[in-house]
């Protein structure tokens, strides 16, 4: 009976550890999936920056030039937030308990989601400005 109880207890521990590791892995994968989605927008940031640089060089309007510089700075800032997040992100979480890992990953998911929203907003506003001020040649 003691062996059966010990085996049952050991099985419970093994399965519960596996379950927490799966939870951690699943949440980690969600964070990485969001990261990959944001990184996919990097090319759009570079394209918009090049188009804004062209507007700045070619525009005869000081208002358009000033606004283009502001939009360019906003793109740089958004991109810098992503770089800072990536630099600070700890993918290993060594020495942390399950609860600490889950809290950390949940916080990171919120941060990367905010960065994604910032990317979307900045890209939309910038694209609209570029479209409104593009000169045809």
C-alpha cells in the first residue's frame, strides 16, 4: 500500500511539473509569436522612413517638412521601444519559480502588445501623411 501511495504521489509530482512547464512554454510561445508579428512590421517602418526622407528632401513646404520630421522621429521612437524590449527580454528565466515565470511572461506579453499597438498606430498615421503629401512626378 505504501508503494502504491508513493507511486501515486510521484506520478502526481511528475505530471504537475510537466503541466507547469507546458504552461510556461505556451505563454512563452505566445510572447514570441507577438514578437514575430511586430518584427514583421520592421520593413514597413523602413519603407515609411525612406518615403518621409524623400518628402523632407523634395518638399518646398516648411509645414510638410516639419511634419515629416515629426513622423520620422515617431517611427524611430517606436522602433527604439522594440529594440529596448528585445534587449531586456529574458528568455531563459533561470532560477525563477513557476509563478515568477508566469508573471514575468504575462507582463512581457502586455509590453509587446503595447509595442504592437504603437507600431500599428504610428504606421497608420505615417502612411496617411505620406499618401496626403506624396508628390507625383
